[in-house]
C-alpha cells in the first residue's frame, strides 16, 4: 500500500472527526430522541444495501454507488449532520466487518461516506426552510440538489485521492476518468435520498418498503449489464486467441500471461476486486493490436527494420483503440495502451515513467516478458524459469517496476509454470506459418541468439 494512500486515509479520518466535532458544537440538540429510531432503521437499511452490494463499476475503479448512498444521504437530511454522519460511518464499519474487508478499506469507506453525509447535511440545513420537507418548497429542493452535489464530490473526490497512488494515476486524472458516465446514476441515486425524509415524516417504518424498488430493481439491471460484459469479453478473448494461432511461437501466449498476472495479483490483496478483474481482462487481449501488424514483421526471424519496428510498436495503441469502443473494457484501455512502457521512461507508445505507468500495465509488462523468455522463439529455445527470473531482476528498476518483479519472483517460486506446448519445427505443423519461416529456423537457432541477445523483451 503506497505511503500516500496511508497518509491520505489518515487525513480523511481526521477531517471527518473534525467535521463531526464542529457540527456537534454548533448543534447542541444533535441527538434528539425522536431521531434515534429513524437513525436505527436507516442504519439497518444502509447495511442491507451494502451487503447486497449493488454497485456500478465504472472505468478504472468501482465507486460504491449503491442505493446505500441514497439512504446515507437521507440519514443526514433526516437525523442531522452529527447523528446522520455517525450512523453512516457505523453502517460502513459493520458492512466492512461482515464482508471481512481490509481495515484500511473499511476505514476509507466509513470516513468518506461519513464526511460526505456530515458536509451535505450541514449545507442542506444552512440553506433549507426548516418548517418544510425536503421537497416542500423550491428553496428546499435546490438545497437538496446542492447538498447531493456536495455529497457526490466529497465521496468520489476522497476515493480518487486515496486510490490514485495505488493505480499510478494523478488524483484529478483518476477522478476525471471515473466521473464520465457515472454522474447520471450517482446524482439520481443521491437525489433519491431527498424523497426518503418525506416518507420518514409519514412513518419511519415506511422506508422498509423501498427495499423492493431500490434493491431488487438495480440488482436485475446490473445482472444484465454483467452478462453483456461477460459475453463481450468472451468474444474478444476468442479473437485474441485466433490472432495468436497465426504464429506457433505465440500460441496461447496471452493465456499464459494472464495466468502470471493472476499470480502477481494474488500477492496484492489490497487491489480492489473489480480493478484486478479489469487488469486480468486487459491481460487476455493485451496484444490484440497486433491484428494491425503484418505477418512478415511478427514472424521475422531476424532484426526488424526501423519501419517494421515502428509498425510493431503501434500494437498497444491499436489494441487500446479497439477496446475503447467496448464498455466491458472501459477500465482496461490504459492498461493495454501502456503495457510496453518501461519503468525508466524509455518504453512506448508514450514514454511514461515509474508510477505514471498504470499499475495493470506494469504488472502485464513483467508477466509478458517472463512468458516471452520461457517460451520458444524463432531465434532461440525457451529459457529456464531460473534464467528468466534472473533476467527480470536485471531489468528491475529500469525496464520493470521493482516491486512487481519482487512480488512475482516470490509468488512464482512455489508455482509450476503454465504448460507451454512445444513448437513444431516444421512449417507443415504450423498451419498459419508460411513455409519461408520454417527454413531459416535451423540457421536462426545457431546464429540469431548471438545477434539478438538483448535485454528481456516482451513478445
Ligand atoms: Fe505487446
């Protein structure tokens, strides 16, 4: 976990405590008995909504835009900033315990949601007419909309700030990427919270009825979206697999790279599950852009000409462009585009350096190079696991993220490598390989290793 993430988490907790203290000192009637029953019901509703985990994953990470946001917002509008904020924070702590989340994730959720509730509620009660309901006057409606906007900004802003260092992005970039397409759902859900206080005024228990429209409906909708994403990924992975069949030396390369990526991610339990899934999805199709490269360049058993190299080096950008049109890969575009960047900034296509390279791209770079080295190539036989790991160590801090190399080396030590089918040496066994490629192999096996001996390089 990056130091920045820990520091930002601590600052978020302190800010939340400070906000509660300030609003408490300004409101001596923060814990009215009449609000306690309502607060308890809202607490249960928030926990139920979180446990059912109706959320909308978008872009690089999943913001928890569950219906619990509506109940959290409503808690602030009904019970006031102090009691509402405490209820929301407590609900997320209970949810974290039930879901067995890492303490830091539970802390971020509880503090972020708590602060959003305190700030939005305080703003609402500053602006609203006290004798009217949340929808009882134009002034109160406007106050509710502004409070919802504040809730949204604080919630997504604090999460972006804390997660950005983990993803190797700037906080503003992180927020901007995730904001696109999310605002409609988020504002709709949060604004819905304005109606809940009206129901509570009638009868606090009436909000239990909302379980059907707010929990069941989104559940069914989200199930359909997930199915569509799954089918899209199956088709794209089939295309990537078919593409690799063109060359017997790269056959099933992406599948093995994906297994190595899974190995690395298993050693990084702090990575949010949807984020890990997006990185795995990217690994499956990371070389899809080679569909735009000529067979002659891909299979050439000798040093590439500058033009051929330029053509090959376009494949990350082409791959990113292809998947950019598919919602199922929305979180994977940058990972695919940057999987040939180098830690020292001399990679391609954009020459990103260090943690500016997306985390998923840094992980795939290590897995990609390792599989390239432990597989037969037209110019050399497969290297052993030990030799390949030694080569990765040489590229530690220059080509690769040193932390990823260390994690992979530790994780792979106890695992056997995924099976690599031996490459048939005759062209007749390689259905898509032109005959011309089979002939230079014997020559290439003797001479090319010396000509092409170089740093570890992904295929
Ligand atoms: Fe690649």
